[in-house]
């Protein structure tokens, strides 16, 4: 399994971030395959080859997800789309943590 961590700063309120994140996910090619569940300020996601969380904290957003072995050939596309979604939701540059 491949572990991916992304981070972005944001000045948005949680309510605005949540609205923007939901819209960004709905615009994704993966929307039809993805399940989502909010728990407080954390979005839990799952798709056929990925699972993860997106956490909103004061001033920043953290995404952590795993790509299972069948999804590894698509890892670049999955990471690129995850970055696009997070950038749209936060209005900020997204960085990848080691």
C-alpha cells in the first residue's frame, strides 16, 4: 500500500471549506465511485483502490490516504486529482509531506 499525505493552508472558515470541498469532490471523475462521511471536522473517504481522511484544523487542512496495490498504476492520476480537490477547497497551494 502507498501512503500519501497532503497539506494546505487556508483562511476559510470550516463551513466555507466544507461547502467548497463537497463541490470539488462532486466535480471529480471519482465522485461516482467514492463514498464520503463527515465526522465533526473530518471527512472519511473510500473508493475501490483508496481510503483516507481529510482533516480541517485551525489554519490548515491535512489529507492522508492510502492507495492499494491495484491502484498503484493510477497513483499519479489519483494524487493529481486529490491535489486539485484540496487546492479548490482551500484556495491554497497543496504540498506533499514525506
